C-alpha cells in the first residue's frame, strides 16, 4: 500500500492511471457492441494488425501509437469496404489478418533490436507510456466517446433489430463502418494496457459480463464500463505494488469478474427475471 | 373516392437482374385493409420494401400518402417477417418498443417522461404489460409479435405494413394479432398492407386483395379476386378456389401438370394443435 502511494507521486504512474481511466471507459462501452454484434474475430484481427503497424512505425522511427492507430484504421476500412455481409465478414477479416501478420514478420526481421519493444506491444506496457502518448490516448479516447455518444441509439437499433431500423431510415451500412473505425480506435487504446495478444480481455469480457448481470441496455453498458475500469485501474495499482506486468492483473480481474457474474451474481439477478418470463410465457401458451 | 394511401404508377421492379413485375399501376385506398397474396418469390416483400423506400424501382414511381416513397417515413409502421429473437438478447420488450419510437434518432436517448408514457401506452394497447420487462428473447413467438406490433404502432403511423405477421404463430395467437391490427385500424383513417400466405385469418378485415403471381396481378375485393376463373387466369393453369366452412382454399393441380406449388398457398400453416381437424393439402 505504501509502495503504491509512494509510486503514485511519480509521473509514470499518474500517466498510466490517466490513460487507464480513458481506456477503461472506451473499452467498456465498445465491448457492449462487440459482444452484441459478434465481432470478436474482427477485434482480434484489428489488434494483430495494430502490432504490424507499431512494428512498421518503430522501423521508421515514428511513435508506435501512431503506427498502431494507422494500421487499425486501414484494417477497419478494409473490413468495412469488403465485408458487407456477415458471412463474408469473417473471411475478409481472416484474409486481412494473415497478410498483415506477414508484414509484421517482415518488419520484425528488418529490425534486429526489436525484441523488448515487440514484447511490450504484444503484452502491454502502460507504465512505459510517455506524457505525449497519454495526451494522444486521451484525445483519441474523447473523440471515440463523442462519436459513440452520437451514434449510440441508432447503432443499438441497427444491432438488435436491423430490419426495422432500416425501415425507419437508420443508415445500417454506414453505421457499421463508423463502428469499425470506433473499434479501431478502441483497439489502439486497449493495446496500450494489455497488449495485442490480450486485447479481448478488455473488448469482450466486460460486455459479456454485463449481459450476465442485467437485461436493461443502459444498465448493461454501465456494468460493462465498471468491469473494464475495475480491471484496468485495479490492474495498474496491483502492478505498481508488485513487479508483475499490468496485463497479468487486468486479465485476471476481468476473468474473475466474468466468473462471478456468470455463476454467482448473475443467476440471482437474472434468474428471477428469466423465471418470470418463462412463467409468463407458459401462462400465455396455456 | 379518397386519395390512395399508396399508389404505384407504371412501376417495374427488378431483383438481382430478374424482373419481378413490370408496369404495375394501382392504388391502395386510404383507410382500407389490403391483403397481399401470392406464392413465394412473387415480390410481395419487395413491394413492401418499395413502399418503405428501401428498394428502388427500375422504372415508374410509388407514392405514399401523396409523397414519393422515402426511407424513414414516420407515417409508416413496419412489422417485419417474424423471426424469434435470440434467447440471450440483453433487452426487454419495452426496449424494443422504445426503439420503434426514437431508435432512429442520434444521441444517447435520455429518459423522457412523454416518450415513456407513449411506450407504456403502446404496450398496454397490445396487452403486453405483464411481460414487457422480461428479457424479450425468452418470450414466446406470440408475445414477441405483440411487442413487434406495439413497436410499429408507437410512432402513431397512418400506414401499417405487415410482412407475414402470422407465420409460425398458432391459431389462437393469429387471432389475437389479427384483432389488434383490426382494432387499431378502426381508430381512424388508417391503412394496412398485410402480406400473408393465408387470407383466412384476416378475411373479416380485408377490403381489398392484391394477388401477385409470376409478374401478373389481380386486385379487388376477395369475392372478385378469389374465384376459380380469376386464379386460373392468373396462374395460367387450372386452379380451384374452394369455400369450405367459411374458409377460402386455393388449390392448384399437382406439380408437374400445371404450375409448381412450392407450398400450399392459402392453406394455413398448421402447428401441432389437437383442437383442429387435419386439413386436406393441395
């Protein structure tokens, strides 16, 4: 505890927490839609291509965050342009991912002193984030949240009820592309904390956990943000107190949250609602 | 004669390069209940999509309440083809209805007392209050369909488009849904376009029938259109229209000799239900 308080006086710890706060909120909201839209595979591809982007950026001597952001954005546009139908989408994602990782290997082999930086991109390195990167992360985070706020309602409509949404004039296809771009930004943010390989812990687990706790959409989004924040901030604090990497704690906390929601808290909260519904259905069916 | 609620003028529709129907010119009178019938692939759903402004006509025009059809017209309520929602969908019936009211608007959608009352009222009108707060995916097909009707009506439309709203419902739920739509229509100058396989559940409500087959169509009252001679003409092969116990059955020759029946049109989809005698099939 003393060690945490002591370390909180340092700039690197403050930077990490500031970035963690933004990442937690963005991940929590985005994760809801990732789960509802079945986009786990797209998240995985975006983050692995983010790795390629970072590797390319380091090779060119540019900030890895910029490289990451550029790569995820290009990937999002590629998937959005070619993967119109759900059936096509997974293939397009896979095609992009395979090629992108090939490029990543190329960059890696061109830059021999790459091992440590590669490690931090793959597994996260938020305590190594510079003040400039924090500003960039906060900027991207705010833009992402504002964009999400603007499209939140029609995106929900398009996600759960696309046919009626389309009939009501919701631009389904365009929203899908905008969401991919938001996802690209969210991936770039979350990679800073947990790295490329562990990205799903922030972009799937919180949303999936929330669905186990409530069926009220607004409450589910709030739960999702809460889970992501506890995982990120808790993970950073625990990592400061010990010598293990942040991602170890973030993944453990979010996994524990899911298990708790699924097997302990959720059945109590949802179980009663569920029984109520089936009882009502049974009555109606006579 | 009142202004038509929907008017097709010399309209031609193509789907993936295939011509579905051409030079369609007809009007649906305001305040009428129109049943749209015909075999699968005859463009019934496409017709609704054209009215919704979602499908562009290859030529001609379609006007809705005096205006060219356009996407997102708030004067139209829409009940899509029934599919059961996912069991795990993290949403209540109330939320589905709410989306019908303001889901198309930008922003987060902050709680609003007036909107809440409208949603509440729409749910009461379809008698779904008892289960409006339960997870919608766990409701029965009939309950989900009631909420769908509430969703379509919550915006107070003047024209209601229903695409096979009775499919996969048992007879009792079919009646319930039909009564709801009938009651809504009698509340004012409201028009219903009702795509269906089976005209019988709505026979009491129907003012006009539009029967579409292979690019040909016939329109008029059920008594005018649903006759053996009109159906034979329309299908281009011998068809009998039988009236049995107040029900209308359209029965074609067996496949191979005349037209192919993909399914027994106009025969009700019979769920397993002990209370009804087995029906003869075409």
